[in-house]
């Protein structure tokens, strides 16, 4: 089963997450199929903290992929932010 979830990167006390499509049996930071975005929770003001390729997320969900709860929350907030900016 394919799942879209967060893969942690960055250093100690400075997390950085990639949104990745991966097989659910792979490890959290292990092998993945495709990187569909990133999330930087400690980014400074004026930098881009979240970017998601919504077309790729839609492709994967149409193909049967599940979103993790954290990714579902991020996608919802990102889509609201993008629609408000347009």
C-alpha cells in the first residue's frame, strides 16, 4: 500500500520534513517512490515553510494512496492558503 507521509531530515533540534510517497512497509526515513513537497516547521519569517505539489498528491490519491494524519492536515492548510492567495 502506498502512503504519503513525512520523512524527517535536518539536524538535532532543527527538523525539516519531506513529504514523500512511499510503500507503507518502508522505514520512515528510508526508501521512497517520489518526493511531493517539504515542510519546515522552524523556518524563519519570510521564508517558504511549506510547499506541496498538489497535482502529484492528487495523482497518488487517485491511484489509491493514503495520506498520513499529519500530511492530511498540511494538505488541507496548504490548499486553503493557495485558494486564498488566488
